[in-house]
C-alpha cells in the first residue's frame, strides 16, 4: 500500500510538479478565494473532495467511456460532485458559502480537475488515481493557504480572523503601521502569486522553455 | 435614451471596472497559456466574445423558464410554483455551454471557414473556460434581466479580449528583456497581470 511509487504520486504535486506553480492549472479560483485564510481552507477542502471523487470515478469508468465523448462524460461526473459539495456547504457553512459566491460552482471548470482526469485517471488504476487526486488537491491547497496567509496578514493584519499585528503599532493608536489595502484587491493576489512562483521555481530549479 | 445610457454604463462597468479577468480572476488558465503570441490571443479573445455573448442570454432564459424558483409556472400545471430546480444550475449551464460551443463551431465551419481555421483549437477549449461559466453564474447572482444579460455577456467577453491582447503584446516585448531565471514564463506573466490589473483599478468610480 505505502509503496514508494504511491508516496511519490501523493508527494510530487506538493512541490516539484505542483498543479498551480508548475503545471499552471486552476489559477482562477486560487486567486479569488485567498483574501482570507478561512475561505481558502474551505475551498481547498471542497477541491480535495471533488478531485479525489472525480479521479476515482473517471478511473473506474475508464474502459467504458468512448474517447470521443469523454470530455462531456467527465464534465458530468465533475458537475455532479460539485453540486453535492455546494449543497453541503450551503447547509452547514452558509456564511462561508456566501463569501465563496460563484467560485464553488467554478470548480467544474477548474482546469486541475479536468486536467488530472484527462492526464492521469484515464490511464491509471483507481487507487493510484485517487492518490493522484489527493496529492494534486493538497498541492493546490498548500499554495492557496500560503497566498491567503500573506494576503490576510499584510492586508488585514490578522490570520483566520485573529488579530496578529498588535493594536499599539497602528497609525491611529500612536504607532506607525498601516495595513496594505492593495493586498485585499486583485493586483495584490497576482503579485503575491507571481512572487511565490519565483520562489518555488528558484528552489526546485524548474525552468520553462 | 434612459435605457440606452443604462446599458452603456453596464457595459463600461463590466469591461473596465469589474473586468472579468483582472478583477474576478476568471479565465486565468487560458489567459496565461494562450498569451504567448498576439495573433492567437486575438483569436481566443474573439471566440470568447462570441460564445459569451450567446451563452449568457441563453442561460438566462433557461434559468428564468426552467430552473429558478417557480420558473415552471408557465406550464400551467398545479403546484409548479413550488418547484425549485436551481440546484441543477451548474450541470445544466455547463451542458448548455458545451452544446453552444459545438453549435458555434459547426456554424462557423459552414459560414466562415477562414475564421474557423484561425480559431482552431481554441473554440472547443472555451467550453472549459471559467470566464464563460463564471459570467453565467454572475448573471444569476446579480439578477439581471434578459437585455442586461445580453449586454453583460458581450461586454464581459470584450473585457477578456482587451486583457489577453494587452498581456500578449507585453509578453512579445518581453522577449528582448533579461528576466531573472526563476521568474521567466509564468512568474513574470503573473507580475505583469498584477500591474495591468492595478492600471484597471484606476477606472473604478467612473459613472456614466
């Protein structure tokens, strides 16, 4: 079970073949839900559910799906799983599901899910596909959490809603510190992710042609 | 006149202030992958304008007459005003989009083979572009009417077109610059997008 191959399927996407920074998949939602850490956490959880589920189901069906209609079959599987998670979020975490607004629905068109189904699950066994889904979803979640932590810390001075920057440092209360409002806006997300990609590629030595 | 200026201001707002790509991050995957060449980015941008302009109003009608709360009242069957099929929204919208893309592809192949050739692989790829599904979902969330939905769909597409062509031209110029090794490709594209997005922020507050 815990062979080296299985381990590398799960651990590879965490750094070396990370879906966001290396494979360039699923960037839309990675940027949109990272204003705060708690939305990023919920989004990562939702993606883990959908990606493991879709990879497993597509892999189980891989010998039955005619290759000409495979895209629409995969989309149907993914859309069904997304509906399930969307209804669950609405039932149990209503506030956060309001903040995520349309981005839970957009997991359907998240390139990671379709990309992994097409590139991995159609060719590999169910167990390996499930592990691949888990690894890629966690790699995605890792980047999401890093970007969200940076944006929430510098943009609001807090993490998970808890204030980190002490009150007396703030400009209004005798200090000099001001939150960087740009971090909460769209450009902040682009720039943080750009810098993160730079860091990751310098460390792993990955080069684009 | 009143109505015209309303639609115009909706269009300006959607293209510049609430740009689907630079403010809501939709369609980033194809945005980054296809912006290496100016010609291909124009092709993809046009395809998005085209497909988005069609699918958003079509999805509006589907939502209004089939899926929303009490939408099936027009059938006249008793009890239909209780029926709420909105949980099916995602799966029906994505199916509509896939079908419309296929339809647009066949029509284009018949009517204008040159345009069809130039769009090439991008047309089918649009079916999984977040920008298209995202516009349809925004349309539902913001409760537009049919005309507003049509204007919104087309101008969201135009916003995407502008953003992708801007980035493609900048990346073309970038070929001659000395970018640090780890930043080449995706990294510098992200930073550039951040700068473009910052420039678009200056449009906020404009009202027609």
